[in-house]
């Protein structure tokens, strides 16, 4: 089974939505230790929040254990794999695969995409889809203080947020053979950061969060500057978007199969959590490193990579 384009495959869309509703259900999918309050879906949101709040190194708020550095791609690949497994368990389908949302196909008219209709992501806006905590609802507790809010989006309301088209993605994939470079942060000008979007035209990954806005972005105003909410996985859009980012990385890996992940563990402790053999941030009882995420061909494949690598 492969990961498919959600807009081309009605069956994979329906399965994804069924599984997401099941994983969000407190009764069907309780978060162990938070029974009656939070679900396993919420647990994944919490994991993302905690990884993003962990500055690496501790005195550098501009890089964290999941973003703004080399581990951005392997950490999110790992997160998607765990999420995909949980979704499969929630609907009793061991072969379940996440679909992806290729926003680059409709980059100029994205606010009018059918992805926002009630057959797709529109169904999550409104009272049935409950946001149980967000970045601001922690207080002094390590666990979120639960709230109840409706999911908000402000799709396409920031006119200056541009969305990359397919050609922009192909250009990055085909022109940049280096994975990353010193100082391995928001200022690096190599593939990881051109895709993550702190640099380069259209700020590829980052701008989709901002374009969607609301709980997936920065909540309407600019209180947080350009910081994306640590609780952005509250919006099921998050996983479809990140699955597409993962597909672009997979295409890049196929195109530049000789290129290496950097840094490796001979480099400074300053890059802890980001080096090839560093254990990544997790709440699961396992040790997973970026190296473990470089070849995941036994876990899943994409329906196509050539649409990304063609010139
Ligand atoms: Cu993230």
C-alpha cells in the first residue's frame, strides 16, 4: 500500500477522516493516564508541542528538537509513522496509509480548493471537532489544562503569504544536492531549510501553516510573530501537509542518493538532537535516530516521486 494524493483518491480520504475521528474520540482512543479528558490524537499534539518547546541547545530558542535544524525532516517522518500506526489501530486496519495533500498543484487558487469543503477538511471546523488544549493552555502543569474550542482557520487571509507551485518545489529538489550546512539553523541555505521554509522563495513548508492560519498557523493576529503554533497538529490539515513535505524529501533522497544526512556525531554537542545518531525526542518507549528514518521503504512508499523530480 502506498501513500496517495488525498484529492485523487476518495477511498484514502474517507479512511483518513474515519480514522482521525476515531483517534480523537476520548472513549475509543483514550490517552493512558488522561482517561476521560484527552485522546491519543491529543497525545500526538502534545508530543509535537513538547518537542517544539525543547530548545537545542537549551539556551538557543531559535532551534528546537523538531524544527529549525536538520532533524526537522526525520523527526516529522517519525511522528507521521507513529500517527499512521495509531490511525490504523483506531480503525483496525494494519495496512492503513496516510494520504498527502499536494497543495502545490493548486497554489494560485488554494483558498478555493475542494480540500476545504465538508467532504474534506471543512468537516473539522465547528463544534464536533474539539480543540482540547493549545499552546497557551499549560499553566505550570506539564500536562495541558483542558479547554474546549472550535477549530479555527483563516484560509488565505494573509495576502502576502505566497504558496509554492510545483515548479518551485522541483527547482529546490533538482538544484540543491546538499542536505544542510553549518550553522544548521534558520539561516542555512541548503535543502532542509529551503523546504522547511526559513529561506527561499515561497517559504515552502512554513507558508502553508500561515496560509491556513488559525490553530494550524498563528491565530489570526501576529502576537507570535511568524512562529507557528506548537499545537498546530490540532488541525488534521497538519498531517496531510507534512505527509507532502515528507514526499518531497523522499523524492530528493531518490534524486540525490549519494548525498548524506548531516551533521554526523563527530560534530559539536551544540547540535544535540539533530545529529545522525542522536536519539530523537519521543514519548514512545524506543530509541529512534535520524539514521533510522533515512530508509523507511519497509514501512511505506509514495504513489509517485517523479512528479517532484522532473524538471
Ligand atoms: Cu512541526
